[in-house]
């Protein structure tokens, strides 16, 4: 694929268009991508970074804070805007490659289409979804916990971005 084709087809359109693109990329290139040793290694690094961040968020009891926030009429941060605008086909492709069954699980036009009953179904989330330093979390957390949260998030974003670049290079061949 030409670089311009990748950019114009993977980063544009609503959530369902990007998901269709991710599915077609997985079908056409998935087997080849999963035979690429560097990409497999990077997938492992990103998964480890996700698990490290998740463990820290659990220790901070963020689930409790987010549940209380999301239960309010105007609470929560998983809006439909996020699902449509902030996902891209390559990031959805990463999830498919990692074994996640990516599908639209919410169609109420208010919340993100990837918000399931138990939270986000994606293992690898869009960059904007990894900004957890909202006022509620800041109020409930220690400075050290917030610093660790930011550091672990930055590690994950860096690893995810490296994986995205590897996928783009692979698709350009
Ligand atoms: S991250 Fe912040 S805004 Fe989003 S659900 Fe949790 S507490 Fe609410
Ligand atoms: S965290 Fe998941 S469910 Fe929430 S907006 Fe982001 S992609 Fe959607």
C-alpha cells in the first residue's frame, strides 16, 4: 500500500468505517503480520505495558471512581465522539492481531460504540482514552500514584506508537 492510501483509509471515517477497514487489513495482511518477528515482539511489549498500567489503575481503585462518575447523568468519558473520532483502523487492527474480538457493542449514539457492559472492550485504546488525569482521579489519588500513572501511560503510548509505525512500514512493502 502507498503511504497516502494508508493515511487516507485508516484515519478517516466513522467508527464502523474504521472497523471495516481494520477487518479487511486483518484478512489481507494478518497472517503475514503475525509471522513478522519484530511486530510480534512489539505486540508483547505493548501488552505488557497495558497490564502494568491496568495493575496500577486497579491499585489506585480507579474503577470505583470511574463507576461513580459514569453513573452520573453527565458523567463518564466514553462518549460516542471518542469511538467515532479517536479510534483509527490501525489501532483497531492491533486489537484484532492481539486476539480481541473487536465489534460495535454499543449503538445508543451517546456512548462509544466499544463500551461494553464491563467497560471498554479494547485491549489497546486510542491515545485520548489514555488521558486519565481528570479532576475526579486527581482528587482521589496521591501525588506519587498520579506520577506513576502518567509514567506508565507514557510508556504504553510510546510502545503503541512504535507498533503503529511498524505496521505502517509492513503495509508499505
Ligand atoms: S477517567 Fe475521569 S472522567 Fe473518565 S470515567 Fe473516570 S473519573 Fe470519570
Ligand atoms: S476507552 Fe474504549 S469505550 Fe471508552 S471511549 Fe475509549 S475506545 Fe471507547
